[in-house]
């Protein structure tokens, strides 16, 4: 997309990143990065280790701040994120799922979702909160989305790795996010779990915007409409999975290494 086209369609971007730079101890991890995510889009980001993928998510969520550049969230006149704290960014509707699932292992699937619905309450208020019919309806919707209705009374710690991943995605959905950042969701999953995870993420696109970082190219092909390849902190290639995989530069710096493993 040209600069003029980007400017013309800017009102539809849920996330605008321009001129991003970030260095650690003199090493540039993010290098003049420009990236635009449409509202309702599912964008897949791939690249070799050290390409800057996780650092990019850290910048979006406020875990670290860029040395320069801007990150704007929301269509129209977006909100600048670069000087906001993590909890402020989260409350805007940006939620992140890390590679290792984080659930309340001693509580049921249902209670995990209930506690996530009430994340903005204080600890005392949460402990004594009584769920409402609206809460139950919302949790039932999420359980159906993540296909865990029949497992809602199971203790979360007893779930398989894949099921914990789906539960955590459900916990994020309970927060009504506008943008979901998902880091290597297929890692450690069986082939069946991986396929089902792809189906889940595809079902969320449209109602939510998603950025998915992934190394499993079979999984990427399942979910990807548009792929961004990062290399040394900047965009090496962007486009459909077929165009990305046929680019000699991408094969040289990333896909060739994948085949060697």
C-alpha cells in the first residue's frame, strides 16, 4: 500500500505504527518500523529469532517504550500509546496472550471466565461479587466460542495444554478486547489442537482485530490472509502467504532455516 493509500484509509486502521525504533545496549531491535492493521483484520507476523517480533508486541502493550516513533490505536483520530502505562493500554481494549498459558489452575473453567469478566474490580469486591444473569449469558457465549461448554466445571489445572490455551483466549474475550495479540499459540500442541486453534482464531476475526506471531508454517497457512515478515527489526516482505513463501529473500533469511530444522 502506498503512502497516499495508507493516508486515505487511515480512518479504518485499528493500529498505526510509524517510524518505530528501539535499541538495547546499542543493538537496534526495531528499525524504523511502519505497520498498519485494519479493523477486524487477522494479521500473522513471522520471522527468524531475533527479528523483533516479541519486542514489537512489548511496544504495543507498553511493557517497553520506543526510542522514537508513534503507535496509534483506534480508527479515526486514534489514541497515542507510546506514553501510556500497561494497565491504561489494556483498558483501551488491547489484550495479549503469551506463549505459555496463564490460568487459575485451582479454579474451574467457568470461574476462570467469571473472574476475567470482573478484572477491573478490586480484590475484595471480586471475592464477594455475585454473578448476574448477564454474566452467565456472556460466559456461556464464550464457552461456546472456545468449544468448552461441556468442560466448564473441570478444574483448569487438569486441562490439556491446548485446552488451557483455549481457556486463556476465552479469558481475554471476557475482557471485550478490540485488539488481541497472540504469541505462538500453536507451540506445544498436537496437530488436532493446532487445527482447532486456527479455527478459533479465524472465528474471532472481524469482531476483533488480531495480531498472531507464529513459527509453524502449516498453521500460518491455515489462518493467514496477510503475512508480515520481520527481519532485523523491519519489514522484509508483506502480502499473501503464497507471495511471502515465494520471495527469495524470505526463503534465505527464514524459511530456508525452517526446512533445515
